[in-house]
C-alpha cells in the first residue's frame, strides 16, 4: 500500500531576527513549521549556539568546564576573544553575574566598563545578560544598553517586574530583548504583549521560557516550548511567534551530575564526560522543542550540538 | 478509526447486565471509547459486533511485549506529551557484534548487568542486548547469543541478522525469552516468517523508505505475523526525526495500519557523546526501541534520565521522596527549612540553598506533588499535617535549636504550627520565592 505522507500545514511563521553588526551578524528564526520537519516546512535559519562568558572569574563552575577557560577567564575581553578566535563561537553571551548583590555586587559603571571591553575585543554579536536580580538588572542593563549602542545586541532578561526600564533602554539604543517568564505559556504571551504595548517591535523579542536541566524538570520546559510553538504555528498567534532562547549553562552546571566526582558516585561514571553529555543532551532536547538560540558553556558540548544540528538539517 | 462512546453503545446488548463490571452498557461503552477497557469483557456480544468493535478498539499502534521481564513497547496514542502521557518507555539496547572477542563480549555483558541506577525512586537500566551477526556465520552468532542469554539472563534479546540460518541457529538459546528477531527484508521474508510464525515471537522488518516498508509490513501481516517492529532504515538524525514523525502520524492520524507498530532505531556514531545526542532524538521523537553501540555509565545515566523525563505523565506532577535532605555539610546548628514534594519545587529550592553555600536541612513533605500554595489551598500543607510530619521525621534529633523555617507564602500558618508542634519549637517565616533564599540564609549566619 503506498504511503501518502501525512503533511501538516502551518498558518503561522516564526519571526526572523538579526542581531550584531557587519558581516558577523547572525539571523535566527524564520521557520514556518515544527522543528526539523523539512518535508513540510522550510527552516530558513538553523539554531545557533552562543558561548557564555562572565564579568567575574567563574569560581562557582565545576572544574570540568572552568578549566577550559583557565588563563583567560580573569579578563572578560580575553575570554570573549578566546571564544571567538580559538573556539569559533558565532556569538558571545556576556553574563554580568558579578553585579548581583549577593555576589561581587559590582556597580553599573563596572558593568559598562566590562561591556565596552568585550565589545571592542570581538566582532561577533554579543548578548548581554544580567545577573537575574530584578532591581539590579534594571540599573545594570540600562547602563549596558547605552554603552552598547550601535552594536545591535541582545539584552536581557526582561521580566514582568522590571521589563519597563529594560525595554525603554533597548528602544533608545536599538537592541533586541530577551523576555523571560516562568515556565508558563500564558505568562510568556502576556509579557510579550506588555512589551509590545510599550511600542517595542515584537519582531525584536526573543522569548526565554525558563530553561531547566536534564533530570531537573526539563520535561516542563520541553512541553511548554512545544505548546508555545503550536500556538505560534498552528493557531497563528502573533504574540507567540518570537524565536526561543534556552540559557542552559547555569542549570546544567549546577546539577550534581555535572559536579559530583566518580569516586563518590561510581555508578554515574566519568565526571568529565558526564558533565559534557549532560549539557549536550539538555541542548538536544531544547532544539527538538523549538529552541532557536542556545547559551552554553562547554565547547565539547557545543561541538556536539552543532554536529547534531548539522545532521538534522 | 476511534469510535465515540455512543457509536460503541449502539453495538452493545443494552441489557445493563453488569457482567463487564460496569453498572450500565453506556458506562462500559465510554470506557471502551477511552481505550481503557477491552470488548472481551462483554460475554453477550454478537459475533458481528465483536468483529466490528474489536477492529475499532484495536490500539492504533500495537503493543508488543518483549524480553524475559515482559517489557511492553509501542501502544502510544499521541504525538505530543502535553496531550497525554507517552506510555511505554523505549528500552535502550546495547549492540554486541559477534565478531568481538569473548572477553569484550563478557565486558559488555557485565556493563549491562551493572547498568541499574536509582533515579527519584525509579530503578532504571539498560534492558536489552542486540546481538549483531556481523560475521554472517550462524555458528558464531549462535555461540554469542548463548553467551549473552546465559550471562545476562534478565536482558531482552534482539537477534540481528538477515541470514535465516543464523536466526534459526541462535533462537534455540533464547526462544523462551521473548526475543525480537530482527532482519526480515524483501529477500529473506519467507524464511524469516517461517521461523517466528506460530511461536509468538516478534519480527523486526527492514525496508529502506516508507513505501517499501509499508509494502513489507502488509506482506508480513498477510503471512500471519501480528507482532511486527518497523525499521525504515532511518540512520541520520534528519531521517530519524522525519520518518518517525511520518510513521507515527500515519498510524495515529490516518489509521494507516501497516505503520501501526513499534519502531526500532539503530544509532551508532564514532563519538559516544554525539551518539547520546542522536539517541536522545529517538527518545523524544517516537522510537520504541533504541539500539546504541556503547553504554558507558555516564551515557546510560543521561539517556535513561531523559527517557524518564519525557515519559512522565504531564497530568501527574513528579514527586520526590518525603524525608529530610541534608544539603552541604549540615550539622546540628544548621537551619531547617520545609517545603513540598513537587519535584520542581524541590529542585528549585535545593538549587538556591546550594547557591547560598549555607549548609541546611531541607524537610520535604509529601503533599502528592503539589506546589506550596496549591497544597496549602488543598488543605494538605497545613499546621496539623506539617506538625505530624516534623514530629515523626526525627527532625528534633538533627538540629540543636528547634526552629523550622516555613515558605513565605504560608506565613499565615506560623502561629498555629508553633502551637501544634509545642515542645519548644519555634517557627520562622522564610522568603516567598526560592531565589530570595541565598540572601535570607546568608543574613542568618
């Protein structure tokens, strides 16, 4: 019996979004179907990976991944350059974790200095991510957005409690924005609506549905993303058609699986490979759910997921 | 095609005899429509009705039981796990080539036998071994199958050979273990079917491409084999995701019978981490059995964890065990906090406590997997039950100063809880959100 391929057609399309400047600019999104089903939809741009760097040395990263950056991680500019030149990063994601009041509590001025150094060290697009502290992020990202004017960065994360300041700064300085909500389809949509109501172009938004790591609630993220994608493509909801960001590094690299030595847990096997496979499989899960942009830490895991994306295209 | 309850009801005797265990024929019809009951429960069904309903009630993807432990594969009913649970977790099978030396094979067997891990209370393991007849030699193949069947008596077996003579030689060593015979194709079909037919042994069939696979599946079915496992020859990541999607859609949405069977996926890559990433696609996108070329402990841990995550019931919250968890180097002077056993709540609270670097005791109370506010609203996370749990948990032996820190959202409970606990207990109110825990804990030190 001949098999008639059951194709679905999609009413909607994901916005495509270009960030960075010059010939190194990167475009994500643009697909008009569910992930990697090229027999019924077109995938204009493959998912891309940004390598994470920080404004302070990553003292809280497990050795397995920290040691990769020994020698450069004391200087954000050198670290960024290392990612671009030695690791071939297409995007650098600068996390200003040192500005968190519970961490080094660096000031907005300190952050501006770091942002300026990093931007002049590399020509690939830069993402500027705050520490996750609601009030401090509003101050820091506002200053960082001004310092990065003209570079068309992605800045974030704007959350329900602080999006106004961050969106205003993004409009004034021509940046894209990450809108993060907490693992909920409706909250994600609501935040996108609030941001566009401020006059921000919805095509400049990237949605962060809040990532989780393999074994630590990843099935929630996975299903929330699948539902967001169906709302965008099947139900053609324009407020859900923004590209999806998965910022997996902080979740993956604080799991026990990425840090506990083999001597403590012999049944879990080699620590080195365990951390890398944890980040790789987490990333693979996110791209199958529709992720357009990943932020990751271990170059071996990045290589693995890039190879996987290559095989999927 | 699925029938509605009313359509089914029309074909029932309408006597409300209760012999099926339901009060009325309509109630039974509704269960049948939801695929939660089998028509055989009705003893008075006419032959015509039986045939009609039997065909309609057949699950769109057949379930097949394999291996000595009777692991069921297939019988999936949805494309997306948010619609309904994925039901039968895909077994992971380790591939062993019969060209490998006896010592190497013994090591593979040991790896399989020691692959069990405990993950949030579930025991997970590599359940199957696929023996591949690389040599083409029936004698060699049979010897390795024998070695595996004896060495890993609990593992399910996949006999992978396109040579019927090899299958015939090997199957004597495992016929009682419900093996999967894999490797029937257009050329060897008659001989392969003859081996399995009437023996209740499932047959894995291979044809490159979906049209050829559909033809082969129909042919095998026509020859009287009902337990079929499909391989469309998808080997690249792209082929896997696209072809498995088409097969599942065909079975579920188009009732395309030739594809109403479980799917077997072979992933083999030079790099083991990359192989794990490819196998993970199979777990998410519709493989029913996944054959991998190695199962290092770290790799099995990642794949079995992903499988557990993807196959959890989205309607039933994941729960963690009720007990007091020690975080960091907690001692009798460390703070004691309490929250509920919803796994996300636990993971997030635990993560933030770890971030704070302040060693703590974290009491996790069983409220059937609800979050703090929901459990409180449902009357499960209230002064009486919390007090009973803390008293029975032996918390008073862990901490010198009897103080319990309550989530900020249920601060209203602090007075009554302190009263119920008595015995010198003090109840303090913590922050509302987990991300405020580091600051809260550090301020106390």
